[in-house]
């Protein structure tokens, strides 16, 4: 311990703590672990601190307020590392804390909006706190169950890959969607639906612009109250599907369209859009259901 001149002002732990606005036990702990060593001792053996010690207390307090751990603080004070060198690790730790707080906020908001029971709240909280790896694992398991043994076409392969794209740091609204998505993919009946979709008939050649025609023409027919089985409905159907389409191809088209008219399947796609941070497309189930009804009525 360095000698201290009589002119050097010295402070007890209590005085140092009051000066820094800290609890005495905090300064004593820092001194005990060597972060703020005393400059001298009184005749009674009490630790005394000089202006350098007071400055170290202020620095330690600042670094701790910034969230640095004591080991990082020790490295800075011993000049084994600079604040700039230890800051990135602290930023990562803060990011994790912020992510956790956002998840908690999203869960609480969902609980409030749903009026959830205690059991539902615990389940949602557990799902929301899953790590990115664990979140991906749930979707990977679902995809494996849904497509295992299925002879996938190109479209289904793309779908399966897209299902795996979950954010590492979801926003609150993405957490809401994720909670609902995790509940949905755990349902065995829904798994069978997706399995049927993945192994179903290949999309017809004209399918890629079919949705636009369905939404435009069948959507308008719904708004206007046109019945699918009516002559007017037949005229609308002819604007959606070629009137000279062979009967066998029409039957195949109905089978291909049926999953698109399933509300739970559509909800699944909407949730995936939300989880991936994209704006979900407008609901299309009523329009597709109208087209299916029209195809069956005018076969």
C-alpha cells in the first residue's frame, strides 16, 4: 500500500459511499475484491481511500450502470482491456436482455387480449422464451412429420424450406404470430392437412396467375351475392377457369384448390408471413371456396 502524505484527504468507506451515492456494503465489496483498493489504514485498522480511490469508485459505478460485469470492470481498471474492447460483449448481453423484455411484453399483451387462463399463460410464456434454435427445431420437427415419406414436387420443397425461416430476434407482433403458429403446428389434424398438401397433385400450368383471377372475379361475385350454381356464377367461373378445360383436369383442379380453401391452412401461411416480418395477403378462402362450389355445380 503506497504511503500517503498528511496533506492528502482520506475517506472512510462510509464517506466514500455517501460521496458516490452508493450503499456502504457495495463499496466494501468492491474493496474486498480489489477493484477499489484502500490507500491507507487508520490507527484502528479501518480502510481509508484517497482521491484516486474516489475516482475509481465513480468509474466502477459508471461501468456497472452500463451493465458491465465485475470481471470486465476489473480488466478495464487493470488496463488488461479498454472499455471499447469489452463493450461489444456487453452490447450482445444487452441485446439479449432487450429481446427477453420484448418477448415478455408480447406475451403479456397476448394474455391481456385473449383473457388467457393460467395454463395458457404458462404455455405462451414457455413458447415465447424458446431460443432461436429451439424455435427452429419445432418447425423442423413439424416439417419432418408433415413431409416424411412424401414424394415432394418442386413447389413443396420450396414450401418446406420457407417454413424454416424464423427470426432470431422477433418483434412483439412476430412473437404473437409465433405463439399461435407453434400451437397450430402441434395439432395432428393440421399436420395431416399439410402432409396432404405437400403430397398432393402438382399445380396446373395456369395456377400461378389463378389466385389473381380468383380474387378479382370470384371475390367480386361474393360481394355481389352471385350464387356459384347460378348462370351468372357460370359466367364468372369462365373468367377464372377456361371453359374448355377437360373434365378430368377440372376434377384435378378441385383437388388442388381444396387446401387453398381451408381456413387453417390459410392461417398458417398468414402466420408465416407475420413471423417473417411480411404483411399477410388478404383472406382468400371465401373466394376459393366459391370457385370450388362453382366447379362442382357446372361440371
